[in-house]
C-alpha cells in the first residue's frame, strides 16, 4: 500500500509542473520590469546605495553636520571610515599673553576647545560593504548614501574618497546652478 | 528517347535537400531569436533589442561572429574524431526533413517507412555527441558524452513505444498516411485517442534533444558546456544548429503523429503544420525557462520506472483494443 500511495503522490505532484509553467507564463505576458537603458533611465533611485556623502549644515552648504562623535568609524564593520577631529586653534600671542596675565591674577583659564568639526573624513570605498550601519548610527544625520549610479574610478587609490572635498565640490556646483537659475 | 533521362525523383530529392538547407539555416536564426526573446519575457525583460528593430538582426550578428571565430583543437585531442563529430551531428539532420509531410505537396520524399527512417537517422546524433566527448581529451566533455549516451539510449525506448501505439492504430509507418488517418478537428487527432502516448512522447522528445529539464549532457553549471566544451566557431555552431534542428524534427513528428499534421479546422495546409510545430517549439523553450535541471538518477528513474512501464502498458492496451474492435 505504501508504494502505491507513493506512486499516486508522484502523479499528483506532477501538478507542480503546471504551476511552474503558470508562473513563467504569467510573467511572459506581464510588462517588463527593466527599461531600455541608454534611451530611458529609472526615475526612482532613492534606494540606491552609492558612496557615502555628507549632509551639509542648512546655513553653510560647505560644512557637514558632523560632530565627530566617531559613531560611524567605530561601528563600521569594514573599517572603511577614517575620521579625524579638528585640533583646537593655536592661540595668538596676544591671547597667550592674556592667558598668562589671567593665571598670574589667579583666575581660572579656559583653554579654547577643539571645534566639533571633522578635519578629514575619508571613506575607503574599496572596503565598504554598503551595510549602512554608519548611516543608521549617525546621531545628527550627517551621512547618507549618495545616488551616484555612475561612480567609477580607474585606480584603486581613487576609491579612498575625501568626503569633505566632495561636499565642498557639491556645494560649489549647487551655488553655480543656483546663480544660473537666479540669472534666468 | 536516346538522351538519358534524369529520374524525376532524383531532381525532387535534390530540390528538397536545397529547400531543407535553406529551411535549416533560416530556422536556426529564428529559433535563436525566439529562444532569447522568450527567455527575456519570462524574466520580465525585453531580451535582445539593440541590433535591428526589436533585436531582429541579433542572431545574424551571432552567426557572423561564429563564422569568424578561429577553430581550435586542444592538444592531445584525436583530430579525426574531433573534427568528424560536428559533421556527423549535423549531416543526418538534413536527411531527417525529407520524409516529413509539411503539406500533401510539401513533402521531400514519400518514404513508406518514414517514421522508422527518422528514428534511425536521429540515432546518429548520439554517436556524434559520443565522438565529440571522446575526441576532445577533456574530462567535462567525456562526462557530458557519457551522460548523453546513457540518456539518449534510455529515452529512445519509451519514445518508440509511444509512437508504436499510434502506428498500431493506423497500421502504417508512412507519415502522410498517419496524417490522413486523422481528421481536421482537434478531437479527431491522435492526441485525443492516445493522450498518454503523447505525454510520454513529448517528455522523451525533450530528453532526446537534450533540452531543459533534461539537458544534462551540456549542463552549463556542472560541465561548463558538456560534450562541446572544446569546440569553437562554426564547429560549435554545427552542434548548436543540429540541436535546434532536432528540436524541430521532434516537434514535427509530434505534429504529424498526434496533432493532425497539415489538417486543421476550416482549411488544411502547411500553415496549420507550421502553427502546431512552432507552438510545440515554444512550449519546449518555455520549459527551459521554467524548470530546473533534474539529477541524473532522477532522469533515469523517470525513464525506467515511469515512462517505460507506462509506454508498455499503453501499447498493450492499444493492441488489445485494436484486436477487439
């Protein structure tokens, strides 16, 4: 009986062949999901993960929102992010003099703090796995994935991206386009 | 008359062979195009699109590329077997088209044992695959050839049995006779009297021409390309063409034996024949983009445990019923 039932089950399972044909047959009749690339492009690439880019401050488009908390660099599983904080500005001779005078008077001297701004923000795109942990962890929303679909380089060294320089470049371009629009 | 007369039949055969050659060349291009288009549409993409309108010239460009490629032979290969194999694979194909009745007029040669003729000559293809695999001095090719032989030999038996059931009913091996024994409406075709035989035949036919899901001799993911791994340029092109032509042959036989050949509702003619044949070809291509490849033990189990007993039972029942009625 067991063998008979097994054989019958085999015959019944043949139905799955029809199910498979139905799936591909349906797709055969559906509209295509791809576009004819050079003539048409996809309009929505918001979910595309290109190289990282910094989000500028709303007041100054050349400076990132970044506060150098190092959350992105420490959490990056690939070690792709190199982040260096700006050093405190060197005091001028007058300031040094004023400091010493204040010390002599017995007052507490407040040394100038280092600004919460990155000096270098480098993403080595050759190491990046595009996991997005840095983007999720950034407390001020200073980094995001760019939509740069056409990003390509010819040398490996070029994959170490200076994000600050790229931000400034972008700001410059934005200004240009803005001024062009205003003129128009 | 004193002038030696050229026999009419000879002229007819020569003309038919020429026409078959043209048909083979044209269909090679058409099927490559259809295959890639169906593949694309099944995966929701347009398929070839850039060369010519809707990519119509793509197969032509492919063919030119194949012709222009250098022919290589691996060191240690057997030159005779290696170069003989593609020719042995391709040449019988031209003969196979001769007895197929595309319409009452469009028949290359009326062969009384037409179906036997086709089955006999289509067996040569297995030899070609075997030669190709053996002569290549390549392990993948050899494995592919071994699979091809085991598969073809196994599947030829139920294929013959399923055809034999219809031949029992008609009482003739002549393909035109088999078509005439069917009517013009679908319920008068042999697919209605012999549905099981049709299913067995079609499964075996897919296996016999090494198409998915039975494409083990050239399993790309396992054997790179199976028996034709070492072939380049037109040597590969001949194998390729032979495979497509064998597809056309098995679909033609299915059309003749089970689907009423050139006969159809409202009018009869070659148009119906080609419509049915291309529909079957489409189904085979559709299979390829739907089913995953079977394992080798599954392949042989399907044959020896299912198709062969079913074919035998079908044949016995047919014989029994034919004797009674």
